[in-house]
């Protein structure tokens, strides 16, 4: 990844922060106290992807591995950390092109990888911008335009983007089992929602289903595994009594679940990462 790519990455993060305002280090897996010599060694597991793999929203930010932008927004509650990843190379704002660039840059590490998880696709289809526009006003021209751009234009391009990314990852990690993950539905429709909020929440949940279906299809045709998380988050979306996602300003309780960081909104909480993503991977026996 060159300096120009890093600059574009940082710019996307700044843009996301500005959009979210409208609705208002790398941590290694802890070593066991006493390793059991009778057990096989843990597989070399490397995580790639965007903010949902970085753990954004799960807690305090930590420094990412050297070579990644400082603004990756990784946390110690990220699902790769929970699942004892050897290395978490995920970064907020990452697209499929960025993931391929990271795989290329860390080719030496990926060469020995046995398991690789990838959470990516949301930024390719401008999911953040669309969610913000439709949360502000589901009936607005801005929401309609964002939805068209995301679902009618960019989602159609996503299978090709994922295929190109996977081609790079497979070449850099020839011995790895590669797993794509999906995204949660962001909302649980609440009686407290206004009619327009209900409309926006329903549209965003449908958009999440379409994105997940596209990622799952891409996994199938490219010979890798797909692990969905939407059902794990069922009943725990924004608007529920027990949300596993960080609500934006206006939909959060200041004494309970409002975050001081605008980047955290619409991302899983620590519970979302552990009971949603990590639990889904554990059930699928990954890694």
C-alpha cells in the first residue's frame, strides 16, 4: 500500500466521521497460563477486513500492526482477537481493494496462514453514507439517491471486486482456509420509532440482506466459506431493549449506550463482537 492509498484511506475515515455527525494497536491473543502439550498447536489465523473486523465500536482503540494507518480503529474486543488471531490486519474504511493491498503488503505473514477471515464489502457499496442519509430522512432525495448508488450501481459491481480480492489473498496465502463473513441487520423496529424511522430501518435491514446475499454468493462461486451473523444479532439491533450495535446520536440513551466517538455508531458493541461474530465463527469451527 503506497502513501497515496493511505491518504485515500484516511480521507474515507474523515468523510465517515463527518457523515455520522449528521445524526447527532494491535493486541495479540493472550497466552494460556499453562499450554497443554497434548493439544495440537493453534492454527495460524490472520484477519483481514474493515471496521467490523477491526472491532470498531467495541471499546477503546488500540494501535494496529506496524504498516497500517494509525486510524484503523482497532479494539481489543474485535472478533479476531476473541478468536485468538495471530494477526489482525483489519482497518476501518477498508474496501476490497484495500484488503488486497494489505494482503500483498503482508505476503510474508500470509504465506504461513492456515485460516483467514475477511469482513469486507460495506465500504465498497457506500453503506455508511447510505445508512446516514436514510437515518436522517428515509423519504429524502438524499436517501433515495444513496440507495440507488449503493444497491443499483455498486452492489452489482461487488462480486467482481470480491473475486479480484480473493484471487490476491489466495495467491498470498496458498495453504489457508478462507472465510468471508457477513454483516448484521442494523435495526430492530421499535414501537417508539416514528413512521419515518421505521421506514428507514426497514430499508436499511433489507439493504443489509442484499449485501449479505451478494457476499454469500461470492463466497460460493469463489470456493471459500461464508459465515453469516444476521441471525445472531436478531432482536439486538438498534431500537431493541438490548442492542448489540452502537446507536447514533438521537437513538441512544446517554446514560447507557451513547458513544463519544462518531466512528462507533452502527458498529457492534463488545457484546455484539463476542455473542454475534465470535459465536458465529465458533459454531462454524473457525478457526
